């Protein structure tokens, strides 16, 4: 009888000690209200993102200047690479129609702002997003698109 109580007590202690802890909340990245973001940053992200996407409609791309984008972005955003990507995009999504700003996040450590846009295309079968990262120098540090998986009904 005594041993059963000790085993039961150790079992309860073991269960309590294995309780999962709350994960640490990451306070380095915050979601901002769109109105709180500097107009200069919003305009830079929108204009440069739009310039890349409109290149698919016009087959003309004006390269980024050193004051607009980082060296890495300028090396990756060549006419040849954009042209190849545009062929795939036009075939799958149709012509680019516009951007809608969905969310802005701020990384407090690197002082980078990530602008997330919904991309509107002619074909509505697939949803696609654009993310433009603006660094502390107000230069585009990254531009990326990704397809949003469709949810089954």
C-alpha cells in the first residue's frame, strides 16, 4: 500500500514536470499598421515591385539603380532573368493587373521592412503574392513572389 502511494506520487510529479512550456515570443519582428509606415518606404516598395511585374506586360524592364536596390538585387534582376520568369508567369497567370498591400512587418534587429502584396492577374485560378524587403537605407534588399496554395472546399 505504501509503495503504491509513492509510485502514484512520482507519477503525478513526472506528469507535472513534463508540462509543455509556452514558446518564447519573438519580439524582434512586429506587424505594423499600414498607416504607421513611412510614405517613402511604402512608395519605394510599391513602385519597384510594380516595375518588375509590369515588365511582364510590356516586355521592357528598366534596371534598378544603385540608389534603388542593393547590389545583390541588381545582379539578380537582369533583363534575361526577368524575361524568362515573365514567360512562365504570363502563361500561368495571364497579364498583371495590379497590387494590393496586405501587410507590413518590421524586423527591429536589421531595421528591414517587408511589404506583402496580393498580385492581381487576369486569370483568377491561382493566387500569388509579392514580398518586397526595404532595408535601413531605403533600398530594395529582396523581391520575391510565391503562389498561395488553394484551400480545398
